[in-house]
């Protein structure tokens, strides 16, 4: 059972970024499945590491286009990316050290952050990127 089901309502009308968002949704679902199936800490940690690395790549893609196209809210958007990465790294360290476990709180945080970020922040750059020829 998926925690998040991709829907067109999450689309930012930019194929490359939508595909990256779909991959992130898939990783959150993979982590959810690992938790539901009580898979080992190593399996969960591998998913978290993969997601942390991929998120950085995804954020780099968005930020590259924002700079290229002169997106006016670049700094605020970049800051929200940096805060998210910090939070994920803090969780990862706590999980590695045994101070925190995989929980619905974490999964809901990841889900809510991604969905809210796409629908409120990312959709704001869509029109500009589309105007500049990025679809």
C-alpha cells in the first residue's frame, strides 16, 4: 500500500522535474513499505541514504533553472531546500545512532513536506519555466 499516490495535481508541467518528483514519491513509498514489513535497519538506512542523495540532485536541478531564468523567489526557495536537507540529515544521524526510529511521524513529515512543497512552492516557478521554453 502506497503512502503517496502520484497524481496530476502534483505536476509542475515540466517533464524532467515531474519525473524527479515521481522518483521521490517512490522512495517515500519504498521507505513506508520497509517500515510496514519490518525490514532491517540496514535496508531502511539504504533507502534514506538514496533519498537524501537524490533529493540534493533534484534540488540542484530546480535551483539551476531558477538561476538560469531569474526566478525572483530563488533565495527563499533555496532556503526551504536547505532546511529540508538539514532535517533529513538530523533524522538520519539519529537513526544511525539509535536515538530515533523509523516512524509514521517521519513518513508523514516526508510526505507532507514533499506534497506541500510541490503544490505551494514548486508550482510558483512553473509558469516562468514554461515561458522560457522548459516543459
